[in-house]
C-alpha cells in the first residue's frame, strides 16, 4: 500500500457489522480476571491495554517493527537508554541533536557510570570499537543535518555496537530506519506523527525480540505509559499524516526558497533544497523531506520583532503541528547562535504563508 492508504487503515480491526471503524478509548485500569488462571488478554492497564495495543499496531505497521508507546518522547528515549546501557558502557550521541538527551547523558547516565561521546550528525564518525550504543538523529533537530544511516549502521555493527535512530523529524513516512540497518527506532509522537499539538507521546520500535523484551520490561516496571484517550487521539490523528506532511513539505519548500533569496536572512537549512549540504544524502535516503526549516536572523531582538509581526506564525516550541510555529532555539539550551530560528511549517495555504513571512521579515 502507498503511504496515504497505509495511514488511514493502520491498526484498525477487521470490519464487523455494527462496529465503528476505530473503537473508542477503553477507560479501565483493572479488568475481570479468570478466577482460576488469572489474566486472559487484559489484566491491568499499566501492562496491557486494548486502546494502547491498537496504537502500537498502527505505528508498528508504519515503522515496520514491533512497537511500544510511552507517555512522551523523552520517556521513550530514556527508556531505551536505561534498558540497553549498563555501568561501564559507552554511548555515542549526536552533538547537534535534541539537547535534553545530552543533558540526560551528562547527569543520569554519567551518574550510573555510562560514558558518552558526542558526534556531529554530518560526521566525521569515529571508530565505534568499545561503544555499546550509537544513537543517531536524522534529520537532526534543530540544525537539520542528515547522516547516511545505512553506512553508519554498518560501521557500528562491525564494531559490535547497537544502533538506534531518532525518527521524530522524518516520521515513518519520511524514512524507515529499521530497513536501513538500525536495531531500534525511537521518536516523539507529540510532533508530526499526531500533529495536532494536543497530546504527548513517544514510542520505540524494533524487530529484535530481545531488545523489545528489555524495553517492555522497563516500561512495565516504571509505568511510563500513555493514557487511553491520548492513545485514541493519536491513532485517530495518524490517518491524516500523509496529507499533513504533503502540505507541510510544500510549504517548507516555498519558504526555504524565499528565505534563501533574502540578503537579511542567513544560514537557511532545509534538506530538500538543492543547495543544502544534506540534499544528496537526504534525497537518496528519505521518501519525503519534513516541514521544518531553520535560519538565522542575526540577533535575539530581530527574532522577537519577526515573531511579533507574523500573523500566521505562532511563537511556540515543538514542531510538526498543523499550525506554523517558530522559536529561537538558544533560549532553551540548544548550542545555536542568538538569532537561530526553527520554523515548523503548518498546513496553511502556501501563498498566505509566504506573504505573511515576507511582510514580517520586512517589518523586523
């Protein structure tokens, strides 16, 4: 099936007369147990839940791997790290990826005796001998560099390391890291996957049964599960993923082109631009380029004027939603210049967005 068909039907039950296409959320914590044998199917919502299971099946179909969902993207990535790594291990992290993961490594992981090496997404990559886990993020957030997942995974595996890929920015319609050689995929479903800025969600996918069991055990014992309504909202939202991504990518292409033509804007990055350093790898590896664009307006004050002047751009952190948003990343802890902006294209009409951003930049 093509992407649009796949997302509409992902995780749905077999059609049955009189039943809904997507069953509603099940609001229950305990379930009736077999009085002799104990649980049959569902026992307790922290460990088994039908609405959560349906969402996992849907995401699993898109990522082509067995999937576990979590209460947030950060819950998912910390579950992966803490279930796989042990004292004395070394993990390689992207130096330009999500900053909270590096902060977690520098505090919690370091306190547990796990060493960290940081590597730029675009490389060069070191010899991975002695490394337990290589975590990639491609495209990286917020700088949008891209790495050759297949090549890095091959090198890591040759050295005996596991490979996990943060697929948040790309989404499973942009690329399938498991098919490119990764052992695990982790992502924040809060972003484009669900795309309506109304829930927190994370997930881990893998085709390695041993790794799946490790992560599932961690989730059972720590309880970092999403609620029934969030799972149902997420499943409902996935049906429009193809449509949303298509418009977001079209908007990003138009805005990146406009921004690149302005002398008062520098450092424009979008992997779909022919002139972007990541274009070659991205075009060979990805089925579609996401709707996130980054650029630099020079200083903090100009970013503030731009955001105040724009009528269609909401000042907000996060990305991948149906509304166009932007934020100045240095304020959150990213190692970026004071005027660096991450812009997440929504699904507004392209001409309206181009006109609004052009006017806002002129005023700023």
